[in-house]
C-alpha cells in the first residue's frame, strides 16, 4: 500500500512556476476544446458522445467476439496478433523477435500502454535500445521521467528545462528557442528513424472489421515509426477495439476536439497488415500485441466496465481542479487525473492506492467533458465504498470508520444531535464569526486540516431548530 | 392555493448558518407557502456516502425518508443535499427494493430552493431589494447533477438595487468537496484561492450561491486572506428588503 | 497459452460462450451533408489555410503544372508514380525524380529531396484534409520525409468530410495497407505549448485542386 504523497503534493503546490505552467497549459487546452465542441462548430456533439458511448459499450460487452474478429482480419492481410497477459510477456515477445531478426535499434511513437508496462526499461535491460520519437516523450526519455499528462507529456517542462536536458544528454550547445530545440530533435531522430529495425507504436483504435490499427498524432513520428522500419509492432490494450471502420467517423471527430481542440489531428493513420503486393514502402512484418495487464479484471464489473471506454483524450485532466493543482506526477501511476484515479485502483487493486478515489472534490466537471460519457464521479464513489469495504487497518482509517458509525447513529437522534451542536458551539465560541485558530485540545484531525487553509465558522449560540421554536408565527 | 412546504434546512445550515434557513422560510412564506419544519430532521447522509461508508449513509437516509414521508413539498437550501436525495439515494438503495421504492416516491417532491421558486411557484421576482454588486458561484452538484444554472440568476436579476456581475470561473469548483476539504487540505485550499482570485477580479461586494457548504469554504478563504468580500446564500439575498 | 487464457477470462467476465454471436451493434452513424462542388472547394481552402497550409485552385492542367514548377524553383523533388501526376506533366518537370519501385532507393531519394509530390485520392472539405492511400502508385514516404509536401487532388474527389469518406470507403483495408489522413503541416506544441510546424513530417503542405 502506498500512502498519500502529502509531502510531494505540498512541494508541487508551493512551486509557483510549476503551478503556473500546469494552470496555463491545461487552461489553454480546455479553452480550445470548448470552442471546438461548441454548438456553432459541432452542433451534433451530444449525439456523437451518445453514439461513441453506445459503440464502446457494445464493443466491450462483446469483446471476445471482436477480438477474434480483429485477429482473423489481421491474419487475412498478412499480419500477426500476439496476446500478452502483462509487460513481461510483451517484452519477451519484442526481445525474441528482435533477436531473430538481428535488430538492435527500435524507434517508438507515443504510447501510454507501453508506459504502463515500463516497456523501454524492460527492453533496455536486455540490450535493446528503444528511442521515443514524440518530441515531448523524447524530452522525458532524456530526462528519465514519466509523462506528466496523457496528451501533453512534457507539460511541466519549460524551454529552459529542455535546454538543460539537451545540453547535458545530447552534448549540443545550449539552445533556448523552442523552434530550434525542435530542429535539434528532428535531426537526431531522423537518423534514428532511418536506422531503426523495428518501429513500435501504440494504437488509438483497433478496428475489428478491418484488422486495422489507427494512430492519431500531430508530429509525423507515428507515421515514420510505422512506415520506415521493416517491422511494425503496435502494442494496444484489448479495450481499444471498435467494431467498424465507419465508427471512426464518430470517434475521430471527438478525439482531436476533446484533446487539443483540433477538428482532426494532423495525421490519422489507418494501417492494416504489412505492405501489400506491389506497394513500394511500408513494413514487411506487422504485429499487433494485445495486452491484458489487468483489463479483464475490470470487465467483470458491469458498472465499472465503462472505465475501459476511455479514448485517452486528456480532457478530464485539463478540466480537473485537482489535477490542475497537483499535476501529473503525484498520481502513483502513468494515468493521471480523474481517469487515472478510477483506472489505477482497478488495474492495480484497490488496496494499493486507497487514497486515490478520494483525490477528487466530486465536482463532476470530468464527466461533463468526457467524449465517451464515462461517469467518473459515480465510479469514484463506488471505488470509495470498495475501499471502506476492505476495512483498512491504519489508525486514521479506523478512527474515520468509527466516527462515521457514531455520526450516523447521532443523525437518527435529533435531541442528541442538538445537544452535540450546543456543545460544539460552546467549545468554539469566542464571540467573533470566523476563527483563525482552534483552541488547543480541538486542534487536531479535520479541524486542524481545515484551519490550516481557511478560517472556520463559529457555530452560533443557537441552531436553526432552536431559533425556529421561538420564531413568531406569521 | 397555498402549497404546503416542509423545509429540510440541512445539517450545515442548522448548525452553522441558521439565518439561511430563516431567510428561506421567510421567502417561502411571502410567496404564499405554508411552511413547516419537521423537527426530527437531521442530515441527508451525504457525508458518509461520499466517504464510502454506505451502511452509515443508508442508516441516515432511511431516517430522512421516514421523517419526510408525508411531506407535500420538501424544499432544501442546497443543491448538493437535494441531489443526494433525488439522485444518489437510488444508488444507495439499489439492493433494497423497499427503500428504493420509497426513495423514488420522495424524489419528485424534493426541490432545491431556487428551482422551487422558479419552476414550481413560477416566481422570479420575490420583491427583494439589496443595494450591492453580487457574483454568483455555481455549486457543482446544483450545476452538474441538477442542471441549475438560470434559476438563481433569474431571481438575482430581479432583486432591486442588485447588480449581477459574472466571474470568469463561475462553474469551477470552490474546492470544498465535503471530507475532501480536510483529507486534501492543501489542494482544497488552493482551489479556494483560485476561486477567490476570480471573485476579487469582479470587484463584487458579495458572492452568492445556493449551497452553504461552498460558501463556508469561500468565506473561510476570503476571511483568511483578509478580504472584505462577503458571502450570502441566495435565500438571504431574496429575504432582504 | 496467453491467447486462450485472455479470451477465456474475457468471456467469463462477460458471461459469454465461445463463438457466441453478439447482438446487433448500434447502427453506424454516418451523416453526409451535400454541399455543391464550389462550396466544397471554398470550405477546403478555408480549412487548410486556417492550419497554415496553402491551397490553390487550378483551372487548367497548365496552371497546376506551373504551380509545381514555381514551388520547385531550382530545388529537387520526388514525385509518386500516380498517373494523375503523369497527366499533369509533373513527373517530367526538371528536378523531379519519379518512377521508383524499390523501397530502399525511394527512401534514399525521399530523405534528400526538398519537395515530395503526390496525388491525393480524396480531400475532406470540412477539415482541409488529404486522404492518401498507399499503392504501387503512391508510396508512404513521399508525403512524409521531404520538408515540403505538394499534393494534387481532382475537384470531383473532394468529399464533404469523414462521414462521406467512410461511406465511399467503408473498408479501406480491402484496398491498402495504409490510408493516411493529412490535415495541415506536421506540428507540435510539446514545449510550453508553443506551436511549431515541421517536426518530423513536412512543415509546409501545398494542395492544388485540379
């Protein structure tokens, strides 16, 4: 069990530059999204959401069928499907293939699924070098950090950070202009693309009726990764399946707009199998790795299954007031923000990070912007009740459990409730309306936490029920 | 016709902000309602529900359903508590058909205060007057679970002497979130400060909302920051004359 | 074996039997507006230029060829094997290399050329998008490796949007291993959200509607 990373959160909150970077970046993404899905620009936005939700629901409710259909169709176009239970199996597969083909260099485009299983580290450990090629991911690979945000991985890095990273890791002269920094990355990575033996991508969608992998991106690195090397491996979670190519007419409209406000991202690749007879370029070998890694566990729960609808647009992060304060790295896993708070405990087991479902004010903004209508607040509430059902043994949890037990009993005893209120009023009363400090014996637990941030209202001498009794009858 | 209204003032108003309950009763009576206060009432159970203690929440919810079982209308000065009863009780009692049925029967009779005025009584001008510049904070549950956006604003626009000035982050959470405010004090406090920055930019004298718990968070942060801006529940504004 | 294991777990989680057919999927949602050709062209140009791409409507084959020649100036270009480019006389412009059928040879040329010239099977008017389908006539890398991409599209192939594309081509995989939608120049905003064009793909995209 990992406990709430209080000290790290405090550090993030105290870092004014970082706070500004997070707030400004997420704010911009949020504004762009809002415009892009506005009634003027996308009048059928709500209908698209409803359709996307219905299609995802159908695909996941019948996932075994669509997985097999996908597999057959990939094979029909000369590709291969490899099922993997976890990260070890993925790494074993890639390493074995690399060894058989004599491959020494692998280029990678952005994939949260491979981040989830620490694939780079696993491959590196066995001597296969994997180079990230998305600019943000490349910066983070050099900095040895994990993504800060699902869509904008290096959101927390400034140009000066990038200058430091490039200078120390690439040995280039210090360069602080983002445009020139981008050129540097382009040149270094262009060499890698042309030299790589294997290109490894994620997948935004797996299209069952076509045996196709769909990649959505802006830079062109996913196109290069999937087209330049002789071997293309796409690693995807089993939940990425959609039934038909035609469903893309719905999902592509939602994904770009929700993520960055783009009506379509610059590149959308629809890839099925290795290059066909006569096609001039493209890979000779095409593999799709279908990863479980805890997903089948989620499927079993009818309600929570919807967590798997996520298309990783990041809109819930951008609008989440909690993410906007604590940033991405205080979440314990690669998936941050509201979606991270619901899927991490489900993938990794509720006992591992029991604090995570509580890291939300339940404001519901995430559900409002989710393009596939995942009811995130509802799932957070469900997960909270799962946490309490495990009866955590730490002192804080035991006190809390006991307090709610007593409280709920008190709430069915109006007379006692009234007297308890009077006692509190007496204990705190000092004549003024808002307290800046709580007297010593009471300065513990929730009161102390409250007073650490804001003033506390003093309970008035008479409660409503007492005033009501003496209220003149009108 | 004089609608019979039972007010459910909520535990927060009862214990901390009784004047809000009194103001609500005044406004309802002036609007012609026959107001009663079922004295056995306590809480809707939301604190336990939101913290994951469903058994405890159910105990309080069953008690609530019992106290208010015969009420014609139940009016609540809180979007959050209203939503707990009208939306989340169904979830809380999903495995207990008898209570689920009772929850479903009561739900249509439970109204958030501003919506009750505008939709049931069809009143947008309660005859209030208050010389002030106000800004309205959309509390999350009122806004997103009950779709309350226009009703309170309509009512405010009809208050004589009151200028309504929108803040740029009206729909952003104040950071209260029940036990969230004490489980994640730094984050909650940070959210409150972001909110008050936005409030201050409007130069309003007063922040108005339909939820006293949001106002407790906002007023606490305003007070801590030494700012003169005040908070008022919508009922208090509408009771002013 | 992982495959059977995973499929078995999926089935038991869903309460489904092996080989059980699913209920009908929700009908695909395809809504095709029918703007006339002029409106399609206007919208395409507007959308592409909004993304800092360049669009040019050529009234004749000559105009199209001149556009390419002007863009080429004295630089080098690689052109696809598309008959459409042949008809327009693009493949024989001075400085243009074309007619590659060998992957390695093509790749080397693409890596050094200043301009990549392709046809586009379709364009999508509402988003300013090009649709490129890989075939013996159109390679993948020509529109990707050179810093500038010039595409020619026939005016009758401008579709209204994604819905019409997937109505015309419900099964792209039946035709190609690679269908690429290109919407403007390659870009990134990964450093401080500052927009920079031409990261890995072309930083300039020119489209000539013929």
